[in-house]
C-alpha cells in the first residue's frame, strides 16, 4: 500500500474515476488536488464540456478546478 501511495504522490501513477456524475466528478476534482487523475465517462458530449471547464450538473462551480493540469477527461475506456 505504501508503494502505491508513494507512486501516486510522485506522479508516476494515475487514479481513474469511472463516471463523472454527481459523485464521480467532485471526487475526481478533489483527488486532483494531490494526484494525477483521469476521469472517464461514456458520454462524449459531457467529456468535451468538462474539457472546456463546463459542468452542467453544477457540482463543480469553479472552471479553474476543472482545468487543473492534474485532471484530464476521456470517453476512451482504454484510459
């Protein structure tokens, strides 16, 4: 467990959050404060909006939080 945590802190590993709805998106944003995070959602329109800093659910009010360089969004399940 310590090796994983050390890898995450050293930015060698990424965390993937599956589903960017009311629970997943705030979780991804919170984790991205400390780790590299990939947020996955099957809805490509949602992913594109999040990449532009737009959250239509209103769960994340700050565009800057969505544009955090530690946070990326994808609709590609191989991520």
